[in-house]
C-alpha cells in the first residue's frame, strides 16, 4: 500500500495537482466475484485482417430486476460471426450458443443462474447496446437491444421470460445502432425511445494505412458519414411512431453515448449525445416539445481549445452538489476526458483542468463512465471502464496501452483525485473495457458495477469499501408519470448538505443501470427532507426519513404537503 501511495503522489506531482492532502486518497475495495457467482460470459468480437471498424466497439451491459424479486439481474449483449472479407449488405447472424446474448438471474443466495434459453433473449444479430424500461407500465421491465443490422424490443411477460414484439411495435430500426434511452419526452406517462446510431457503414473495405509495416490500421470515423438518431414516440397501444424529424432530433451524428437530464431546470427533459470525433450535441427541449441543438452555445460541443474529440461514454449528473447537472464525456488517450460544469444559466464551463481530470486522464482511453459515490461520503466519484480502440496502439505510441485497468477518481469537494493506485487489485488488471452498468447488486448500501470487455469476459465488481458512512436508496414508482419514474428530479437534504439526482437507466456507453437512486450520506443518520418533482409535474415532499435502507416511494395523485415518512423496505446493513 505504501508503494502504491507513493506512485499516486508522484503522478499528482507530475501533473501539477498539489491541491490535495494524502488523506484524500481514501482507497476503495471492489472485488471481482465473476466466477464465484456463476457468470461465465465471453464477448464475441471477431477480428479480421481487414480491420473492420465494428471489431473495436464491444458491447454494453444492463443491471435490472426482471421479476421484481428485489435482486438485480444481468443482461449482456453479444456479437455474431462474419467472414474475412465480408461482402457489402451482409448482416451477421448468431450461429451458436457462444454468440447468444445472455441473461443471468440472481438467486436468493447471491449467485447467478444462466436463464438465457428459456428467457427468449438469445438474440439473432450482432448486438451491442441495451436499454431497460417499462414501456407499457405493467410493472415489469422491458428490454431494447441495439446493434448492427437491426434492433429488438422484448416485452417482459412478468417472470423473466420475454416476447419479441419488434415488428408490431415498429422499432426495428436500421443501420448501426449504439446506445438507446427510455425517456418520456412529452410527459404523457409513457416512455418513448431514443436510439443513437453511429455511422453510415456497410463493411467498407477501406485501406487506411499501416500502423507499422505489416500491421493494417483501423479507419478513423472521419472516413464514414454521420447518420441521424431514431426517436420513437410511444403511442400507448404497443406501437411506436418514429418522430425524430418532427421533434428536431434528426441532426446527423456519430453517436455512441446517450444521457438525459433537465440541465436548465425548466421542467422539460433534455438529451446529450456523445459523438465520436465531431461536435458533441446537447438537445434542449423547447416549450412546444420540439428540440434545438445548442451544444456550441452552451459550451459543450468542443474542448477548451475548440477541438473535437472521440466522445464515447457520458454521464449527466450533479457531481459538485450545486443543484445543476454536469457532464463528463470519455474519449481517447491524448485528448483528456471532458468535464463540463453547469453554470446554472444555460451554459457550461469546461472544467477538465480545474477539476484535476485533465492530467489524470491524458494518457488513458475511456468508454463507459458513471458518477458513483463509492464510499458514501456524499460526493459523487467517477468510475471509468478503459481500453484503447486500436489493438496496435503501442506500435505507434509506446506509452499508451490497448488494455487498461479501470479508473476510480475520488471527488473531494468538486476536485478529483486518482485513487486507483491505492485501491483494490482490480484497478491493476488490464482489460479492453467498454460497457458498464452500476447498481447495488447485493443490497448492502454500496454501489457495485458490471463491466463488459471487447472480445473478453464480463466482470462483476462488488463494492466492499470499508466505510462507516451512511446511505439511502430511493425506488420511485410512477402512476400519472411513467411507472419507472424516469426523468423525476430528486433533491435530498441532510445535516451535511444537499444532493440532487435524476432517475434514469441510461448513461455510460451502450449500457443500462439500476433505476434506483443511491445517495451516500456521510455521517448523517437521517434525511431531513426528500423533494421529488415527478415528470407529470406533481411535487412530493417526505420528511425525516432514516438512513441505511431502501425507501419505496409511490407518486401521489396530486402534489402533497410534506409527509413524515414513506413506504420503506427493511434496513439493509
């Protein structure tokens, strides 16, 4: 531990970040329990001599409860085979169990059982992204899976079996889809579906040079044209209507990450799109329900030097506890991860350098990233899955790596300190990280993660950080609003200060996380006040809620006066 601490301190000095005391380097303990709990998934990503771009992308992961038993289950999309070379127009199809998407059900003992075959979720195409949401408000979470050549909507039958309803729902899409997000865009109580697409691509056998003699290189995304998102309005009868042009959301993009938040607090949800090597998009929702792209005006389209970067993963959350959702976007080495601090006036300040993130991330390549309070001190830290997209990167840049360990950055009053080096062994294990979903897998009040890798195994990381800090988890159930409460704005007040969060399953990279809101409370044993602004506009206040438990909150029929308690599950310690 002493040697690791010295290494981290040396790194901080090299990059000029001397504003933190060594005491700020509070270690985490995440334990890789993948094999112990019965997960044996290996992602399939065929690699060819032609260096097709699809080989680099990996896939996402979902954490959700498929049967409402109170335990999170795991869904992992998977690839499909293709040839070397592959002709234009070819749609990869799964040919055997090694290519199946996988659903693992968490049993009462905490182990996971592979229920893929009976679940109906094997899939048939080259799948990549996943979004989870209860689109018909029947109380069970449904799954949308994206990929190359078409997407699938699976309706949950209520017992962790699913029916493919893609055709009747009208959401099959086309081209190469990446991330997706369930969100009620018009606040009619039904979840709509936003589907990001990456580039216009059809096994383009383009020669993009060699990284060294004998080592053909992957093409830069600049070689391929952008393509617009697909936006499906939920018509309420099991059918969706594509409305991207009608809503102003059809601007051509090279989209990889999606996240939602009401960044200007006007009670209308907004969308952020992480684009690869072009301007990032911020879609602001106007009063008439249409959207305008305001990335440049808001200050989030480029970095502080006016340059674009390889935007991949994104999170849209309030990291500095000032009540305004901020943005973090991952990219490739030598670009620095982008952090935009919400100024509260419709604009953002580029905070990569001032937050300490710039020096820390300069030599790293990040994909899925989430703000997560790993030690429950009341400040949202950063957990990032890493790995370069080029498997030959070290031939050109010996200081960079194709495989990289996870990164964990501790939030110390709004500045980040790299605690990876003083934390557990998994922060030394090098992976080709891609997707990541977060949630409290074992319901112990500490946030865990599941990470996918490109062409490699998935990893289940249980948070066993030694902390006496307190916590609270909120599970919202909408009635006039969508049942998941997606888009609800929540503020909690404790003796130590205030925190804010938005209910969402979307964020990171092609992944879907637990919709329950988790707050670290530090030394506070009571939440003095919980304020909820539901998507319907109903406002709800709860008072004097004890810590260290999950609190189940139902949306009332109308705005209510403060109530002293809520329907709460038993404390979990």
